C-alpha cells in the first residue's frame, strides 16, 4: 500500500482501560480519545496492538459494559474512512466478531506483515513470542484452550467478568508485567525473536506492544525493533510518515518526540 500525500500510519498499544478500576482509568480513556481525535486529520491507517481493555470477553450476546467513549471514537474514525487494524493482546484474547461486525475493524490473533511505501513491517502484540515470557506462555495455553473458554461461557457475565478483572489486575503472570524494565539487547526476547525472523525474511520494522516499555532498537543496519510502551504511564505511540518511523509521547495534550 502507498500512503497518500500528507498521510501517516499510527501505532498504539496497551491502554488497559478498566484497570485498576473504571473510575481510575476514565481520565486515560479521555486522553486516548483526544489523541485519536488529534490524529484524525492525517491518519490513513491506525494499528492498535492489543490490550486496549484490561479485560475483554465476548459472550454470544454480551460484551463488557463501558468504554463507550473509545468505541464511539473508533466508529467515528472508521466512518470517516480511516483504516483501523486490531491485534489482540493477552488481555483481550477472547475477541470473537464484535469489532468486525460493529466497527468494521479486522482483528488478528497472530502477527502479520504489511508493506507501506516499500517498507516492510512485521506487526503484533508480542506476547508469547521468542524466548522468555515463560509465565504468560503457560497461562496462554490455559486461556486459549477451547474447553476453558467453553467453561467460562457458562459463568454468568456478572460473575465471570468480575473474576477475570480481579485476576487481570492481581496476577502479574497474566498481565505480563512481572519484569517491566529494560533487559538489554541480548535479553529482550522480542528483539531476539525479531533477529531470528530476519534470518528467514527481511523486514524494515518490527512493531510490538506488551512490554509496556518504549523501545527503539536498531537490530541491523536495515531493521529496527519498536516497542510502543503503553497508555498507562508512558502515553507513547509510533508514527510513520512514509519515509521514517518515530516514537512519540502524547504529553500535556501535545505530541513530543520520545527521548
């Protein structure tokens, strides 16, 4: 795909709306909606790389209540012709058609490649990839098991959602935040995953979330790994203008280059 003149790609991840509770996360939701409104003028495509909500489970006829501001803004952007892609994270593994049907936003459960202006991107949430992240890999096998999901559906939504929200906040293995600090290039498992991927196929950019750390790492002279940080304390995102990709921060309702 070729970007139109003056248009850009935007990438954001890990809002965890609803954590630790809805009242506390409401200011963050409002700020994110303000950012979405600000980028509306030049966004051609927006990539949301998972964990928009701290918990999300789609029953056949029920979805978690709340989050009307961000869902309404996403609907507005789609109605305005802006393309949006959503990659599930480890807190919203159980998306099952609502975003596609209600918002016309495609949802991906695995990383995938995109090409813009002859630049090749490998994009995903990042959970469970490469070496390390062992705690979540164990939990993910349970969460994605069809029998586990079937059992959970039998819980009344009032009970099931409350239980899941409690575990989501309290259990660091579920949250993936047991080691939210920079591990060094040799130990950052998403960087190692990207380097292994490069042995088989060339890419210009690897873009992930999950780590809650803004990272801009040069993997090879031709390839970079970007971690988007989060919208809990970092308020960071990436933007691609057709030539280069930059990591920014939305601070005091203004955009600044992330340092």
